[in-house]
C-alpha cells in the first residue's frame, strides 16, 4: 500500500512524520548554531591574539623609536656643546691676550716677574742672555746683579711684557703668543676630554 495512502488513512502516522521532520530540522538548526558559535569563538580568540601581538609589536616599535630619538637628541646635544666649547676658545684666548697686554702696559714693572720665572727654569745654566722690548730694558737692568753672568738685549720683535731667555743649557720663550698657544692646547684638550666623558656617560 502506498505511504501517501497510509498517511491519509491513518492521521497519526502523518502527525508522527511531521514531528520527526521538525525534530530533525531543529537538530540541524542547533548544530548550525553550535557550529556558528564555535566559529565565532575561534575567530574572537584569533582576533584577541592578533590584537595583543599587534599592541606588543607597536609598543616595542614605539619604545625602539623613542630610544633612537633620545640617543639622537643626546648625540646632537653633545655635538652642540662641543661646538660651543670650541667656539668659545678663540674668544677666551683673545680676551686673555688683551687683558695681559693691557696689564703690562699699565704696569711695565711686571716684566721683572716674567723674566724671573723664565730664569728659574734654567737653574743649571752658567750664562744667560735676556731679550726684552726696548722700553723694558730699564726694568731688566737689575738682572745684572745676578750671581750668574746675565746679558740684557733689546729686541724690537718683542712686545712689552714679553721676554726670551737663552743660555748654554737651553732657552725659555716667554712671548705672549707662545703662552697663548700653550693655553689653547690646554683648553682644546680639556674640551676633548669633556666631550669624551659625556659620550661615555650616555646610556
């Protein structure tokens, strides 16, 4: 007997078939929801993992870029300070020379202390020759009373307050230019050491 005829003659069979179909549809729907939930949950986890990694990489990149920027700024600061120190050296030398020359013009008798300091560096000399500016001869004449023979000469190439002492064991150049060169070398050496120390102290 055909099934359609059975369902028509027996309504309870038809009702049971409908219920079975609805139950199967509901089961399929639940499975579909569960699968969708699982896919959504997996996607959310993957997104959170990706987001956390992206945030971490961004933070590391920012930290690296910040550190590089700080190092670059510190290096620029060090170079600027070094350049500033180098730029001030000629100013210091010029001001020092002007002060010294002005002082000796105002107090020419100070040449005697310059000569004494130069002679003191030649303790083993048995004979001395002192060259000074012609206007300083009067202040240098008192050297003739030294225990060692001293000859004083006028030298127009020297400025007031300058002297040059020669002997049988060596000589001492007490010109302003010589002393300023020594001062310049000392200043540049101190500047270089300061720059090196600053660079070594940077993190």
